[in-house]
C-alpha cells in the first residue's frame, strides 16, 4: 500500500495546477466531433432519402436507395485477387466479407446514418451513406 501512496505522491509533485486545466480541456475537446455529428444528424429533415454509395478507386460503382424492403448482397472485385461483399438490409449497409489482411471494413459493421463510412483501404473500396441532398450536391458539375 505504501508503494501506491509513494507513486501517487510523485505524480502529484510532477503535475501543476495548470496541468489539470489542460487535461480537462483536452478531454472536453475530444467530445466536439460527436456533438457536431449529433447536431448535423438532428438538423436533417424527416423523410430524407438515404443512399448507400459504393466507390472503387474514387469512382462510383453502385448506388442503392436504402428502403425497408431492399435486401441485396453483391460482390465486387477491385482487382484480380481482391474481393469485397457488400450487404444491404433495409435501411442499413455493411461490408460483409473481404479478403483484406486486417478486415477493418468488416469490423466497422452496419452503417445507416448519412456521413457514416466503411473503408477497405487495401482494396480502395468505400461504402458511404449519404442523404439525398448530399448526393445531389455530389453530382453538381461547376466550370473551372
């Protein structure tokens, strides 16, 4: 027990009062992205159509309008030895399987809100959910 007390006392000697302010500020700032995302999600009008977009090497390969009765499972082959299986189940989408080494896109799981993304970087595949207004803005072509 004395060992714990001495370690605690040493730590208290190293930290100054301003250090506690900085640590508290860093912890508070770590929640800012969550607050911004929640605010944007709350501002989205009811009934906004959600679209799942599949991109390979930056090019849009498929678009799926997320609806209750839609159930699709489709496999993409970004190159000869690579494959990704995308599953659409009603209002949500996911990368069900792929043969990438770390399975990051598979571990992302189901996505269903605009702005959520599942990435498979080794295959350069992106599955993203967008709201209808965002999808229309994506197609806008402006002159240089």
